[in-house]
């Protein structure tokens, strides 16, 4: 980062002022005195020795480039000169070392590192042997110092790594720039790691200092929370980062020598907007404690000992947010790390507040003393912000504010804030080009051509609309919608037909002819729902309210009316109609019809008497579902998804699989619902569908979120979460639980790997679930939750395993029943045990096992089963282990 941009991350090294004046010496002494603050640290709530927080980096390469001899910087950090570091450099060009001349001794630079530079006229590579793979800091120091050999202000070059990361794409001088510093965090997994400086044609590259230093594994985990759309983000270890901001909120500068890992922290005041909303507060650093799993290596006590809290507004009930605004490049995703410690409360469970990132809720009702384990206890949270999906992201905003509920003190605070840029899909941290990208001129030419073609097409479209406008019907203002003649977005011209008195019947005819279901007039549905009676609401979703309605002499239906304020709109409305109109299956909710009169978006479905599966698992105090019933429901939902993926002419990806979208009819038959986000599956020539990420928090496939590439395996991942909900009877995400328990998928898989999954299942299932059935069920869930889609099973495979788990449960239940009812043996007339005869359940055509009733039974033939059903396939392989 360069020193001309106050909103960029800058070095925290002590300023170097050659030669020092008397006033400068006094200032340095003053800084030294006040930098000696208590830095005693604690590894856990039980106090541990300070040395337990020390980190000795296995790899610690420090290079002072362009300087022949080594130098020692504060903190006893020795930077090798060119003479000692030449063994790491591969360069065939002229050896050019430049140093600042005495005539420029008044130039203020932050460190002696910037007094010299190594200049390259062709590609130059520094290669380091990696003693221990893992996270590494890469810190690059640049200074275009005036010299007699090369004008470094004209230098233009790239910096790339051996693992195909583009750290700097087009480094060039910025006006008034005297020095620049960039810090990266990279997960190095190879034995050797290289940095290559590549001058642009006819230019030179240069570097003043290089740091390649190990970072502790605890610094960054593999999972964060995506802010929008809300989801779990997994795979942080596969990403490289550039430090953009590191703020000591409410406190002063923390220099590198006062940080546990040599980082620099800047004050937050210039980013507060407005500054009057926040008030700084602090405690002694030695009172800060670290719960188990936390460490001062993540952030030093100095960060947690200061905070910005809500300023005194002189009102009885303050209700405002503290806001920080940060300038960023919207071409990239960002990892935002927030640091908290309750240093303002007098008692536990008294401070509750909300956290927002770019206006989207990140944390609701944060109770620091609960999640961190007490007052003055350190806590941090990681969030991923996908800038391409959040409007007006520039600048990035972080806000904290009080809860509206009457709970505790009305206050909110933040102790520290870090923002890291994440590499793009082409492996770049600077610009749109990766290491293997084509030249910018070719790409720009292609972009220009595409842009011109799109502009030309837009003009043609506008011309066509103008012609249609001139030919518009004379009575267009009396009609319910002009879209039918200007923009034909409604299939079958239903809006146009509904404008006449006979519109409803005509529209119904056209809709049914096109296979779109029955067309309802708005008046019909208004009557069916008793004028949208609030007491008739049976559900609320992202699209709008769902009402219980009665049509055609009392037939019950579910009427979903779109909310104009909803984030879902005409696209989801049309998608649901088009998808459900071509799908008919026992385990898919049937669409009866729709209404688009007067810009309304209303869908009419078959009524599902027992509502969503989630209501029967937790939160509604309904009768407990047996394990067998849960298995049957999961099998039904799996059959519906399997049909979606394979049964239609072109496969369909549901994209929003969750327990609220699995509905149960009066016989507890499960049916998949809500197809507003569905997408056609990729064709045989494609491997995925590239699309904006949509879905539900806690169920979203992390690979889909990272790559924005949708496959049917994304549904499989979501279904794996559903299976765990059915087993454990708890939400997919529960922020009120301790951190390790918030995410059900992660938490359950941890217990599964320990072989202790039975310890966290729904207590009501204890003693009623066959261990082998649960084991097979858990294996199916674990396979669904594999990190990569290629490692996940198909829904057909999942269905097979669930059928197998059900048979194991039924066999166990019937075995117990048989054992209880078994007659005592009679020596004179021993019982003849007959073979078990397969029988068919009349309820749902599922193959079951029945025990003999008499002493001797003549085997009979099993009933016929549809050869194309999942049950038939299962019957053929019932003796084998599940896949």
C-alpha cells in the first residue's frame, strides 16, 4: 500500500528520519516511553504463562534488497543484504543496486529498508525452501527512491508466485508516492516457494524489501459466514489474501514490534462516519482473557483492550448504529474479521447488539459474554462479502447497533476490524488477469466488440418497442396489464385475456392448452381466502404469505401471494409456473393454477395438511415423529429430488432444498415444494450452470458459493443438511449456541468422525433407533456433505442408502416383536421355522419383512413391484452393503 492513500493498509514500522533533529529525538523517546504498555497475555481464561503465546516462525526469510550488508530493525529482526541473499535469487541480467543519495536525506521514509532497492531489467525469481507448509506472510516493500542509475518512477512490472498467484499485475508510480507496502497471506503447500518480478516490455522492476515468514495455523480457519446471500462459506484455506485494512478500533496505532505477529494496526477514527456516533473506551490490556481455542496470535490484548462504543446521545432510549466506511475494489470478494470483547458491561448477559455488513444482517443479538465466555474475553467472527452480489458495495460499511427488544443495556461496540481481499477465480489479487492470462489489449478488444454488439442489440430492441407503442390498442389504459402487447412476458397472453368479462375462462383455456395449469381471477382467489384473511395464513416465505383457501365447493388449496417488497419477483414467479407445469410426481407438490391479474403474482397449490417437515422436528411442540416415519419422509423427499434430477427431459436443480420446503400431506407423504429458484441442469455437453448464488443460509453448497457453478450435487449437499436435521431435531444454523455448535453440518460431522454421533441425536429417538440403521443413515449424510461435488453421491445413491437404513430399522423392530411373542419350544412337537417372506406394504408399496404367524408356514410369492421404482432396485440388492 502506498503512502498517498490514507484509506489503504500501511506499514507500522517506526518512521526513519535521516538525519534526526533534536525535536525528532525527543519525539522518538516519547514514542518509546508510551509504547511500553503491558503486553501480558493469557492463553485461556485460566491464566497461562506469556511464553505460551510466543510463535517462532519455522520460515523466516527477511531480505533488504539493494543493500550489500545486513541491517537490524526493531524487534531484533535481521534483514539480509544482497551478499547473503544472492543464493535465493535467480537472475541473468545486470546486477543493479540503487541507494538514496545524500542530497535526498530530507526524504521521509518509514524504515531503513526503503533506502535502497534491487533493480531488474528482465525476469528475476527469489526461491525459498519451505521448512513447514502452511500459512505464510509475504510482505513486499517498494520505494521509488531517486538515484543516478534508474528512474524507478517509470518502472512497470508484475509480481507472481510459483503457485500461480498474481500478487501485483501492473505496479507503477503514483503521484507523490514515496514508498509502498503490500502484505499477503498465502497457504503454501510446496517444498519450495518462488516470487517472480517480471518487468513490462521496455521497463524495469524493483524491490526494496521482502519478508517470507511463517504464520501460525490458528490464524485462519477454513470456514466463515457469507453475508449475502447468507450461507456457510467453506474453503478459506484454499484462498490467498491481501491485507487491506487492519484497524485498532477505539485505540491508537499498534506498531509491528508490539503485535504478536509483526502486524501493524491503525486507528479507526478516519473511517467512522459520522465520528460523533462513536466514543472510544479502554481497559488495561492485562485484564483481557482468551477462551479455549482463541489466542493472542489472532489479535493482541492491545486490540481487545480498546473499543468504540455508542456515543452518549442524551436520549432515554438510544437507537442508532455506529458506522465504519472503507474504500475497496468491488472486483473482489473480501474476508471481514471483526474482533469483540465486552469491556463496557458491569455484569454478564447485559449487552446485546446487532452487527451489519453493507446493510445486511451479519449477527443478530450478539451476547458477547455468552459466546466468549465472560467479560473482557476475546472473541472474533469471520465473514465473506461477495462484492459482485451486493449493490453499492463501495464503500464497504460495517455497523453495530443496539437491539430493539428490551434486553439489557442499549449499547454496541467493536474492538478490531480486519479486511482482506480474496483472490479472484483466475488467481489474481490485483486486477482481472491471472498468471496465465492473455495480453490486456486482446481482452480489451474482445470486451469492446461484445459491448458494441450488446449496444447494437439494445437499439434494435428499443426500436421494436417504439413500433409496438405506436401500434398499441386504443383501450390499453383500460386493461389490467400493458405487458401482454408491449412485452409478452406472460405465457398464453393470460393478462390480455383476463381483461374482458370472459377473460378468466379464456385464460384458463389458454393456460391449460399450454400446460400451465388453471388460470384464476383475482376475485376468485380473494373469495377463496375470505378476502386474504390474516387468520387464514398458514405459512410465510421469501416470496410472500401462504393462505388456506377453498375453491370449487370446498376443495382446500394453498394460495401463495407474492409480496411486492420481497426480494423474489417475476422471475421466480414465472420459473415456478414453468417448472411445475411440466412436472408431475407423487413426491412433488402439484401446481393447480396461478393468477397474474393487476400485476399480482399468485400461485395455487394442492393443500398439504401437515405442513413443513421442520415444524414436526422442532419449534412447534408437535408430536414426535418416530425414526421410521422420519426415514420414510426423507425417502419420499429423496425420490422427489431424484425425479427432478433424472426424470424430466432435461434435469432440474431445485437450488433451495431445506426442511421448510419438504411438505407433508395428511398421510405424511413427503413432497418437495417451492421451485422459484430452480434451474435447468447442465446438458450433456456441460459440467455445470454458471449462475448467481442463491439458496438458504446453512444449506448452501460451499463449492457452488465459491465458484458460482451450479450442479445437481448442490442439491445433494443441501439434502445432507436436511438428513442431519431429521436426525438431531435442531436448525441447520443456530447462532445462540456456542460457536462450535452453530453450524449443524460441521458440528454433527465432528461427532460422526469421533464415532459419537449417537450422543447428539434427538433424545426422543434414544432406545428406539437401530444402531446399524443410524450408522447407514449417517454415512449417507456424510457423503452428501463432501467438500467437493465430484465426491458426493447422486440422489439415486442417497435413496438407495436410505431405503437400506429403513429396512435395517424395520428388521430390528420386527425382530424385537418376534422375540417378545415367540412361544416356548415343545419337545414333543418342535416348531418348524419357515423362511421370512417378503411382503408389500399396502400403504406405500414399500418392500417390508413379515414374520410367520404359525409354527409352519408355506412360502408364498411376493407381490409385484414396479420394476422402475427405487424399491425394486433396492429389493435386488438388499443383501449387499449400501454404497
